[in-house]
């Protein structure tokens, strides 16, 4: 019954394409003001549906073929299991047991999603094409929103109603002018920016020396020049869209991931093998420079131009709120270091501890801290191992890894996701970030299985 395996792979591709989209079905509304409703409601997102379809079709194919799933490399799989267990244990001391149960179920589904990748996705082609469509579709919408400074009327697809003058809409302000940050079809510009950054690093892989040999399935090798041209065009479009999000963490993630990728290739193969990437960089710079120049005042305030970090501005408010939330979360973690406050329940724990709070109730903007706060010290240890053990494996086999575009690309994506996790929480809590994080772990394990390094 190969048809079920094919359907599972197609649903997997759709999950990647739809990952940033905020379109959802509200299964159960559970208002708990002033906590943001999405933190407490039971929601079913578009990529949730396709992920469930992926796992359903894959399960049927395993039953029909009588196959057993591989568990993968222990340095990823065991901490993932540990994290799941701690998530379930956190329910017993949770500020909202039903909410934590919902998130614990999601972690189980993500674990099987990870297993599907390392068992059924043997070619990087299954990542390159869906990611290309994700970046292309979101970039077109984001650039349109930025140019028009409003939404595009795509409410049926989950687009927010956007107007920079409205309260609650994410903007960047300069010279008393409010400029809309692009959302695409996502929940927030930072989420869109992260998804674009992660996707663009994957697209860069097709420009690495011998990248097409490692990354594309044999039937696509004859089209490698066309694929490189196509991914290059989408990369440049994605770069412009990334600029319209004004997401500093996403900008840093792209710079960090791409910089790491280039450093590894140069160390392993030298500068001369990178001519295609230098060409891509030159074209990207030519495309991006006019956009930055036209909007230089808005880019300036994102980097403290005119003292925007210290004056009473939108930038100062955002930075101040994050510092307050992180500090409060640290104190709550110290009081619940063993059990945590419950998976997904950090905003409720903040509300319970601080009824009068100078900021919105939301998870701390640092994934390791929110993991510790919600699942306790042991959950944080498992999460820390997931963030760090790929590096030990990569560096201990660097004579092989630096010359393998698949491994170089994967460690660069993991690095970019880790950078975002230093400044935001969505790679821990929210659907788009979780899909990218667990997919990256699956891709890393798949790459190791192909190279048999660990």
C-alpha cells in the first residue's frame, strides 16, 4: 500500500508550506482575561490538520507493510522522550491541567512527526520544495502588506485586519509616523520573520559546493541549474519580506545561520568553492539596499537610532516589557524548580503571582527559561541537551561534517532556531515555531542516519 506512504509525504509537505499560517478552528473557547485568548483556548491550526493527516497515513502504511519505525539517534530521541515525560508530569502541578494536557498531547504528536521524518524522508528534496513554497507565498503577501500599509483582505486564509493606526497592531515608529510591520498570514511579524529566516537558510543550501548531489534526489539532478535559479529568486524575495517584518531576532538568526554555514564550508573546502553564494549575496544586496534606504528611519529606530531604546518609544516599551517578564518568570521558576507551573501555563502563572502586572501576561522571551518555568529543572535539562548535543556530534566528526552540505545546512538551521530562542518563545510554545524546531531535529537525525556518524 505505497499510496499511504505517498499521501503521508504529501501531507508532510503541506505541513511545511502551511506552518506559519494562523488560520485556525476554535475547538473550545476558554477566556481568562486579561491573558491573551490564544494562550488558553483549544485551537486547531491548518498545519495541525496536515500533521495529523501525515501521522494517520504513515501509521496505516506501517500497519499494511508490517514495518517498525526506527527510533533514531539517542542523543536526540532520548531527550525528546524525556521532555515529553516531564511535560506530562507537569500536569499534576499545572495552573491549568486541561491546558497542559493539550500541550502534552501536542508534544507526543510532534515526537511522531520527528520519527516520520527520520523514517520516511530520505531526500532533502522533500524539504527544499515545500520550504520554497512557504517562503514564496508568505513573501508575496508580506511585501504587499508593507507596500499598501494594510492587510490584503485575505481573511479567509487567516490574515489579520491590519492598519498601523490601530492599537495592538505591531508597528515601528519614526518621526511620529507609524509603519506597519508585515505579518504575512502569521500571528506576528516575529513569527513570520523566523519562518522566513529558517527557510532561507535551507534555500541557501542549494548554492553550496556539491549541494545538489547531497540535497536533491537523483531524478532532480538534471534540473539542478533551474532549481538553483528558482531558489535564488525566492531567496531574494524572502530577504525583502524579512526586511518588512522588522524582526531583529529573525535578522540575527539569518545572519548567524548563514554565517555559520559559510564558515564551515570555507574551513572545509576554501573560498573558491563559494562563487555561487557570492553571486547570490551580490544580487541580494542590490535588491535590499534601495528598500533599506527608503525606510532608513524605521530601520534606524530598530537599532537605537536617536536613543530609541532609552526614550519613551515603542522600542523602549517592547524591551522593557521583555525584561520585566523574564525577571518575573525567573522568580516563579525558583519557587517551582522541580515540578514547573505546567506545560503552556506560564502566562497563567504570571497572572496568579502578579495580579497587578505592568505588562501583558505572556511566556518569558527565552525558550530555555520558559521550558524550565513550565516543566521544571529536569525538563529544562532535556531541552538544553536537545539544543547542545548536535554540536558535540558535529564537532567531533568535523572532518566529515564540514564537507557534507546536508549536515552543514542542518546545523545552521538549528543554530538559527537557537538564536531566535534567546529572544522569543514561539519555537517552544507556538505551532509554527514547534514545527520548525521538531522538523530541524528530525532533519538532523536523518542526516546522521545517512552519514552514519553517531
